[in-house]
């Protein structure tokens, strides 16, 4: 049977937060909110914000269109071929 111990490197904590676990009611809850904003980040311009918005809406509408076409094709298949 092979040895199940693995050689793991110890990673250094870089303070990257994936999910904030500072929730009221938990024993480790702290009222003070740590500052997590990036001081070097540039604010988004209105043009950039609109571009991201339109791309996101376009992606969503593309998915809706594909599912709609597939649904219509399925209904057509059921009515004209399968249920004859």
C-alpha cells in the first residue's frame, strides 16, 4: 500500500478573501470592517461600464436565444415527427 503522506509546500497567507466569513452571530464576528479596497485601482469610466453592461446583456440574450431555438425545435419535433 503506498504511503498516503504528501509533500505539501506551506503557502504564505496573502490576505486574499474569497468569501467573507465575518457574519453577525458567529463567534469570531468583529464589528469593525477591515478596508479591502485596492488603493491603486482606477475607477471605471462610464464608457467602460456601459461596454461591460452591454456585453453581459448580450451574452445573456444569446443564451436565451439558443435555449429558445432548442425549445422550438423540440416542440416541432414532437408535433411533426414523434407524435404522428
